[in-house]
C-alpha cells in the first residue's frame, strides 16, 4: 500500500511539474505574441542597403517578427514595403524622393551642437509617428535622444566617439554626451553597444549603464541562387582573377579604402595581374571619392572595379578574400558577415575587429601598415589553396546566434 502511494505521489508530482513547464512556456509565448515593437532608423532600408546599421536593423526586426511580435520599422526615406513579416514604413521626413543622407539631416536640423536641434527633430518625429500602441521602441541614433521620452526605449549606439566627431563635430559630440547623462537613471531609457570596448567607453563618459550586446547575423540573408559565373558576367568581372572584396562604404577617413589600393600599388605587375579589387560601398554621397581611386589604380596598373551591387549576397558569393582597412568601427558588420561565411578576412587592428575575430581562424589582423598589408595579400594570392573558405567553429558562431540576440534585447527592456 505504501509503495502504491509513493508511485501515485511521484506520478502526481511529475504531472504538476509538466503542467507548470507548459504554463511557463505558454506564458512566455503569450508575452511575445502581445509585443508591438517600433524600430526607428535614419536611413532607408532594403536588401540593397550597404550600411551596417541598415543590415543590423533587418536582422533584428526579422528576429523579432519570427517570434510572432508585430514589428514596424520607420525610416526617414526610402520605399515602404513588407518583408519577412516586418513593415518598413517611409515617414518621408523631408518630403523628398529618393533616399536621405547625413547631409540632408544636417541641412534640416544643423550639426546638433545645441539642445534645439534635438528637440526640433524630436517634435517632427513625434508628429510623424504615433508610438502609443508600442510596447517599446528600438532607436538607432543618439540624435533621437529627446524623442518619445515617456516610452520604453532602447538606444543602440552605432557611432563610436571617433565616428561621431567625424560626422557631426566636436561640439555635437560633447552635446550628445551631455544629453545622455540626463537619462542615466531613467528607467524607461536603456543603452546598448554592440562592442564591449565601446560599451565600457560610453559608460565611463556618461555614467550611464551601457549594455553590451554583440550584433547577430542571419546568414540566410546572404544566400543567392546565382552562380559565380552569372554574377561575374552580370557585372563584367573576370572569371580568371581572384576577387579581393572591400564590403564597406567608400569613405576615406574612417573606412580607408585607399589603404588597400596603396598596398597593391607596391606589388610587381606579375602579381597585380592575378586579382581585381572590388569596392562595393558606392552610395551617392561617396561618388566624389571615385576619381582619386580610379586614377591612382590606372596609373599603377591595378585592376579595380567600383560597383553598387544589387545585393550584398552577390558580393560575398564571388569573394575570395575580404579586406577591411577601417581606422575605426563601432562594431564591424561587414567583418561579421565575411567571417560567418568562412571567407578569409584581413582586418585592421582596431578594438571591434579584434573582438569579432577572436576565436575565428579565418582572419589576419594587420597594424594599419601598407607594407604589412601588401605582404599578407601577396602570400594569400600566391598560396590561395591555404585560404579557401572554411566555416567557423560552432562556439564562435554561437556568439552571434539570432535567438540569443533577440532575447538579450527583450531582457534589457524588461
């Protein structure tokens, strides 16, 4: 009789545990189903976007939507559309056709050196977007600091101090730090940085708690059914030459595309004939830098192409080597993409690239030195079989897992 009672109690206990687990799972699913999330981004977003912030927004929004959240992404310009369950909405802030850039933002609101610039932008955004139905807002620029201050907000800091000063100037940089400090104890406002190094830097500068959440990556976004030959034919590329890809914006002070060209100019003609450099980051605002690159390449017999590809997936499909010579990066989305696909990637020696490269064998870090970059490239070009694609280990991949990424953002706002 005692044995039967024990068996019965054990069965009832196990049943209670299972019911409790089911309840917790359903409760979690219920919370997720009720989430209405707004994302605000300055720049237009599409699969053709070359900027890391735009690609980050696509991955984050898709991750939220995949777990049955309602996700609306608001953009200053661009084409409204729905993709992967996400609504991309052009608020047409500047009543213009085409896509807005930083110059248009500056013209409309100034260099954000005074409180007035931030409050004026906030008023216009609040007039354009009704945020009352959303559970929280994810914001991709510190320029939005004074907008929707009565809502739960997560600011993802995509611009490190060097980049901020470069884009907006020293006075604006000091002003944004001053405004951040206002929200250091605000329960509704949270800050995230995708780099541990810069999360710590901004914490020191503002006394704010800045959460470190590395960007994740959905590698299916980088797939294409096109073959290498089809892509080469479409863009008039040489099937016989190795493709050295620079998958970042064509901007000289931060991204330093000229550094790679300078390294290649030091090679002999026999080695130069084995490859072509393909620069992919040609947005309208960077067209003025094209002539200096093409002229130097022609004078030094280096084969370069500057192409605005239809999709970044095409770029990575043909890549034999990726080179990222950036002087500074807040994260390094192109580095994450390239390394995730197993492409051998040459990276400048900066904190964020070192963070991403750690634990991945498909990379080489050079110390912002043209001669060192030239020597490594020569070795890769002449021993290419050693550098063919090799997917990274599972432990490295897990750091950039999409589910972990989404949960980290949800936990910050909770």
